[in-house]
C-alpha cells in the first residue's frame, strides 16, 4: 500500500480545522466545525480516537464503531466545555483489508471519498449536506448545487448529538485503483474533472500537493486536506509504509485568533458550516428565503430620505418665493 497526504489552511483562514489519519491500513479525514477553535478540537478528538484504536478488527462494523466512539468523545467534550458547545466534525474513514483487497468505508458529513479507476473519477460517498439532499431528490441540479448559498450546511455531523447515523459500505479494490479522501475545501474550489486531471497514481505525493495547490488557485476559501492511497498487487505486510498521524500545530496565541477569517483580504466572509437535520431542510430553506425576501434597512430608508429631500426643496422654494 502506498499513501500520501497534504493539508493546508487555505488562503482565507488562519486555522486549519481539518484533521487526518494516514496510518495504513486506516485512513481518515475529519473537518471540524464550531465557534472559536472548537472545530479543531472536534476534528482532533475524532482523529485521536482512530489513532489510539490499535490494529484489531476489520470491516464495516469496525469502521462504524470507531465513528460511534468518536461521536461519544466529541459530544461529551462539547457538553463539558462551554467554549466547545455545539462543536462537531465530519468523518470519512477507509479501512483496507490488504489480504482480500476490500475497503470498508464509513462516512458522516460532506467530506468525500473518491475512487479513480480506468481514467475516471467516481464519488463513493453521498454528501450529508443540504444541497446533497436536494440534488438526490431531484430538486436541484449539480450545477446549481455548486454555487448554492447554503452549500456549507450539513445534515449530519459527528459529536452534535448523542447518537449518529453512519453510512457504511465496502468496495473491492483492483490493481491500479487510486483512492482519495478529501475535505470540502478541495471539492468546493475545483470541479471533479480538474481533480481527475491532477491525480497521478504513480506519484501520490506530487498529486497530493497538486490538489492542494489547485484548491488554493481556485480561491482557497477553506482548509484543504487530501489523503491518497493505492494498493499494489503482491506487496506483503513488510512493504506497508510507516504510519503517520498529524495535526496542524496549535495556534501560537489563541486569544488573538477569535476571528477565523484572515484580515487584509477581499471582504468575502468564510462560510461557516452549520448542521441542519435532513428532516428540517424544508423549514430551513423557507426561513432562508423569507430572510432573503425581507427588505434590508438600507433599502427601506431610501424612500424616506427622498421624502425629506422633497420637503426641504419645497420649503426652500417657498422661502425663496416669499423673499421675492
Ligand atoms: Mn471544510
């Protein structure tokens, strides 16, 4: 098994709230959310659960139980610590059974797992996001979803509720396959066809860097993390690369970094992730539409301003007339 990883805060955020695990045969992405730096805490806790899990067990049940354990850990911390209240994280986990070539995948949120096979890119996971639900139900096209203002609203997260509904499935690897786990900081910035053009199964490190560079060139509006792995036929256990688990270094001065968006850049606010349960999507959209339809204070002030100007003009005209 060969693997590579790259992570970058992007061009607009000071912190990297993504975490990853690249510890063959276990790979994962976690994209944290929450005020201040709670997102980093949530994704870091989730990654730590996987890193500490040891090697025993394979398959979908194992992946699901790891994500459930991460959910318990993040939910508990969120309830203990007021500053971390409401925090959560996405999790996309892949556990490879090298002896059979089967890959168990577990998934919550809008990070993604992809497979590149025979020159085409296939998204293996369903996005647990508001736009993902709307696309699957036929209410929104893929193109509309790409620029939808609510595209960072997710419908499931790890750590926001006592229990979490985890998608699990197994795919069978073939020689030459390339697998990609990534956060939405990649997929919101570059389209699938560009991802496909940038990946190279023969140079995973180069591909990981190229994907991060591509997302930054596309705007870099969010943290970007990619984990790549490929299975080689006939490589024995000794050929497995040493594992690597990492987090971004802690912030130097937490107090100075309450504001997550970098200053001095274009005033486009970074969109923070929010969780809306799938059952509440219709209600959420109605509220968003009502808010959009409500006239802004600036707009409602304009007629009033014109009326005042008119009265002043008439008064001046009257004074001028009288003075004559
Ligand atoms: Mn993200």
